[in-house]
C-alpha cells in the first residue's frame, strides 16, 4: 500500500514504533504509525494543538523501529509504554547516542 507524502513521492506504508522528545530531552512520547515521515511532520507542525506532543513540544524524533506488521509494532509500543524511562533511554542511546533529530534521515535507510 502506498500513500503520497508531502513532496508527492509515493511512500510505502511500513509499521513503525517511535519515540519523540522535546529540546531538553525531559519528556518522552512513544507512538506507533504506518507512515513515520508524515506522522513526524505532524508532530513538528503541532497539527493537533491539544495533543500531548504539542503541549510538551515533543517534536524531535530520536528513535524508530520498523516491523513487518502493525500488530508487531503495536505490541512493541505497549512493551515500551509499560517499561521504564531508563529502558527507553537505553534504546534511544543504542540507536542514536547523540540524540539527534532523525527526521531528516527518514527514507535514507533503503525503502
């Protein structure tokens, strides 16, 4: 299945669990989506003004992992949400030790 992204290039829907944070890394948000590029852009634009990510400025993508199916991505999201902050930080630092915003790197991993 494909969708059109904001640049009009087709994106394949790929289930993904992700973590965003704010500029000072004080707040972590865990989510799941099949369109990580579009979902991250919505966080950055604060598309949903009353959402948790908008209120706490969680618009910096610091972790993501793709899965073969949405049920697997949802199960991993639930596992992360049930886990501790320390476990989330460990995952982030394994993938992204500098805590850089991974948004600009999306799509470069060989879709």
